[in-house]
C-alpha cells in the first residue's frame, strides 16, 4: 500500500493545509510498503495526477524511470548537441541562450521538475521572452527541439512546445541599396580595409562571416573560390578587376585581408561581429542607419 503526500518547502504558503493539499507546487513523495519492503522517496514531480500514475505503475510492478531534473536534462541536451549531433559553435551558442533563459524562468516558476514542463509552462516561458516576433519564432523552434529530446528520452509523454503557437511575424522585403546609397557608404569608408570589404560584399554577395575570412590563396585572377561556413557549399565567384585591385593593395595580416585574429579573437563569429559593428558606424555616418 502506497500513499502520496506533499513535502512542503519552507517557502510554501500552504504548509498549514497539510500533506494532502494538492494545489501547490511542492514536490510529491510516496511512502508505504512495496513487495513487503518499506519505501519512502521523492517522485520528482509536482503534478498530483502524474504522481498518481507513477504510484499505480509502482504498485503494478512497472519500472519507473529515473527522471532527471530540468538542470540535469539541460546538461544532457547540450552534451548531445555538441558531441553527438556535432552542431556548429554558432548553433550551440543559440541553444546556450535558450537554456540559460530556461534555467532562470524555471527558478522564477518555482520548479526543478521536468513533469512541470507542460503547455502552460511552455506558453508562459514564451511570453517571458523579450525578442521580436521573428527571433521568438526561431527560439520557439529551438525549445521544441529541446522538448523533443526530452520526449524521445522517455522523460515527457508529449512535446508541449508543439502546442504553442508561433508569434505572428510580418517580414518586410529586404531591398538592396541603390547605387547612390552604396557610393555614400564607400565615401564614408575612410579606412581602405573597410572600403574594400564593402566592395567585396557588394560584388560577391557573400555573408559577412565568409567575407571576413578571405585569404589571397582563394583568389585566382579575378575568380574567388571558397567553401561557405554556414552551408559548407563550395562556391566560385567572379569579381570585377577594380575589386581585385583593391584587395591586392591591402596589407596581409596573419594571412587574411580583413581578419585580425591577434587583435580580435581567433573565433570567426567574433570577427564577423566586429565587422558588423564597423559597417554600422560607416552606414550611420553616411546617413544610412537602416542599411545592413
């Protein structure tokens, strides 16, 4: 015979209502006798309905999984993402932001148990984000991936984040700069390095993260060869002769046209971030604050 009870926390406002009170979020324990052996342990849940299910499974002889806490699950998820799925550093950084926010929200929500990650939890977690609609949509996709990991591990019965609606995002079309706007930006790029950088971006269509890593070895005449960092695609791009001449006139630093690893950081995302900040200053000076 097994009995459930709440083990009220010191901060619980309902301690006076007794161990059978069902509407607080204190952990639920089970005690009694199972197969003639005394038992008294935490079920690592706060939902009374879920505790009843676990008690029935124990009485029926069904093995009850040892469910980790939210913190333990985060550690396992991050280890799988980095060492199992081999995700890129940029993607791992985005998951790190999500899991840090999940830790903070769980503490404010007053739970450490995976069983409390239900639809209401997921909706309130989404509501706590300060991101815009597009960024929130991407973050929700990452939260769904986290919950899917929990479900496939057998720690959740279903993915509650799938029932959370995506934010409505109205994405305006990204229009190219006009020739006059490009000329304005080039006039305000006083440093030759950034002048050439804007020219490379304009005539190659490369991402900033790929352009910042260019080396002389990738240039064959007026042809540029490289493997893109984001998709791993090999690309071949012809450049106008005057852009090639600008590149050729730049001093080479540590083997790169634009990267300064000994000054910045050896990580490419840091270098790309610094390049974006420099471009924003140039665009602002040129009267193009919305250019990117």
